């Protein structure tokens, strides 16, 4: 089994289902998005440029989407914490995911590379 697949399957529910859904949603969002295993986490690329990654907060055990060039994106649900470049969008695996908001943020991230 590939390491990237093991990452998703090794999580407990409901985090596992949440991450698997996010994986499929991101990959289906645009035909130019691809997935790669980098830095021991799943990264998503748009035409070869890293746009986001998926991870689980060690303290809260909740998933989040990390936006690589997050500092260039203004959105109230993106937080920078102590990062200089990336922002994250924390999610609650036990709640319905804000699909429209995730799509909006992906659109903003892709727009940084679309020109």
C-alpha cells in the first residue's frame, strides 16, 4: 500500500471519512489538480504548483486544509497562527463540511497560479 493511502486509512473515524472526502473533493475540483506525497503528507498541486495539503492537528485531533500561499489570501476562516507563509482552515470532522467555503478558498488558491 502506498504511504499516501496509508495516511488516510490509518486515521480513526470520523477524521478518516472527513479526510477521504476532502481528498476526493480537491481532486475533483479541477482536472489540473494532482496529488503527491511530500513531507510525509498529502499535497495537492495545480499545474505543478503546490496549492494545499491535508493534515490533522496533533493537539485537537481535527483535520485541516493547509493553503500553501495562504498569506496571499484573505478569508475569515483561514488562520495563520505562527506560520509565515501558509494559512490553515481548521475543520470539525463531526460537523458538515463547509463545501462552498472550501471551494471558494480553492478557487482563490488556484487563481494565484492561473495567470
